[in-house]
C-alpha cells in the first residue's frame, strides 16, 4: 500500500533503504520535473506538443515505463514484507488501480497519434501556385508577354522544399489556407463547395484575415494552365468548380484531388495569394464538430427564420427561428444558421458562416478540447480532409492559439463592391482588381479598435 501511494516507500518501511531511497528519489525527480514543465513551460509549446507525433510516441513509451515501474515497486515491496493470506489479491488490486490512470493516458496519446496520422499528410503538397501579378490580365494570361522586369505570366506549381528547408509559407512569413464547406448531403450529386473562405495569417504579427468567396460567383478567372487550354474563365457558379476540376485533372496538376487543386489555385488567383493548404469539411462533419464542442455562441443581428434540409440521409428537416441577440446554438441550430437563405440571401449567409467559424475558433481552448476529446477526434477522422503535413501541426497549433479573433479582419466579396457585371447565365462576375485591393488593404493596414471590418467591430452584423 505504501508503494502504491508513492514508489519506494514500501522498501523504506521494510528496511531496504538504499533501494527505497533510489526508487522514491527517482519518482520525486520525475514528478517535480513534470510539474515544472506544466507550471513554467510555454503554453503554446505545450499545445504544440499535444499534436507532435514524436512527443506522442515518446509519451506512450514513457507512460508505459512509469506504469511498469510502479507495478514492479508494489510487487517488490510485497515480497519484502511478511506474506499474509490476502497479499496476492491486494497486490493485484493495487496493480490494477495503478494501471487504470496510465491506461487512460495511453488512450488519449494513442487516439491523438492515430487521428494526426490518419487525417494529416506526410509530405508537402505540390499544387501551391503563385498567382499572376496585378499588372497582368488574370482572365487572359496566355496572351500576355513577360513584363520589362522579366516576370512571366506562366507561374509554375511549387516543388517540395529540399530536405531541411522550411516550407514556402515560413519563408514568406505568411500562411494562407482555404476553408471549404462541402455540400455533399442527401439528395445531392457530387461535391459542391457552398462555403469557400480564404484565411491568411501573418507569422510575425499574428494578425489574421478571413475572406468569403460567394458560391454563386460566376466567370471567375482560372489558372494559366486552364487558360492556355482555352478555358480562361469558369462560367458556371463557383461551387461547381470542384466537379469540373475532378473531370479535368490535366488542367489542375500537382495534387491528390484535382477538384481541390482547382479550388486552391483558382481562389489563390482571385485574391492574389498562394494557397498553401486546404481544409474541407462536409455537412455531417460540421454538425459533428459543433456537437463535440457542445455548441457555439453567436451574436444574431437580425431574425433568422427558415427550414433547411438534413445534414445526413434519413434525417429530418431542421427548422430555425432565432430572434436578434446573443444565442448559444446547438449542432442542429448552428447547421441551420449557416445554411439558411430562403428568407435572406447567399450574401447574408456567407457573413453568418464567417461569424460561426470565428465563434468556434474563439471558444476552442485546451479545456474544451480535453472535455470533448473523444467526439472531436472521431469527427476529424471521419469528416475532415486536408493536405496539411502532420510535421507542421505543432507550429500551426501554436500559431492558431495566438490569433486574436476580435481583431481578425473579415470581408465577404459580395455585390456591388466586389462584382463587375453578370455572366450570360446571370451570375455575378468578380471584380478581380477590387478584390485584390481589399485583400492587400486588410493585410497591410492594422485594424483599429471598433474597425467595422473586424469580427469584433461589426463584420458579423
């Protein structure tokens, strides 16, 4: 029992003082070291370690060794004392009690390791495309001659960085992601990206910006390779681009999923930023994520009344009726809130989507993750797709925790400010120069308190 309470105390009580001091002293050093790391260690480093596969494997091995040492100390102490009739049963019970918390810790570490290796990639993606510079006509890049400074209108997809070299986003000091919400639910054919957001983060200042690209934008300029093949613009609405890319993989080379590559390169061309990675979640994944987190708090600026289709086959339609004010939305309500548009518009919907994403990000801390760990890892494994390499997760986790969401610039490329006429099919065409100017302004001009462009300054309203 003494060795169960603290390894080595049983040896000391039984007279084996040298062994007892060695065991208990070693356990004390380990315990104090762990406490110092937790107390004095950088919070961001601890968060990064929680998604570092090497740390997780090391934790599994160390946890197993500590558990075996504690059990061995109990058994050895029992052999030093005078045997009694119930000694074997007592030893077995104490060993089981020791194993339970170590087993729980091993489950957490293994589940995290399994999730990271299952969801995230091993190598750097090769479909990152530098967008054409502003002085070129992005709609007709094949017809433009190189500029006087030697820049070419035919940028190539990025090659993997040489061994030991940091990825392109670290060298440029800015990370660019595209967040995709896939409309792949009951009664729908193929995959349509009804939610498309470009997120950019300055690695030095930790300032972020979030840009929403409307699903029903048409006539969007395509990358140079597609333009040279005779398709300078994508005439249908943008949420059908994934299907187009999947059917035409020769136009969008470099990635495992040509549909996603088409979105990364086209959206990067539109906003003037090279897109490093993507994260894609479908209807069911969004619902599962919000459910795992226990809901999300959102400021509702105006009444939302609607009825939306289910997020999975066999489900019931979801009715939503929210009055203006602060609301805690469960998974069903949050799903309906970001999907509702029959009594408003697509333009209102993309604003609500940005605000829900910001709400989820601001409410997801270490305590929430631990509390919802099982559900979160299940949601990630089953419903999230990305090309982010697992080796970058520690850095990205630390970066994510340092962003001030209430200072994040949030802009939707909605008419009339960001459109230039309509296509033959009646879809709004993008005003590419206006979009790129807005992106540059959001990146270069730090937001002031109450800036209406920021989520905290009214962009959600």
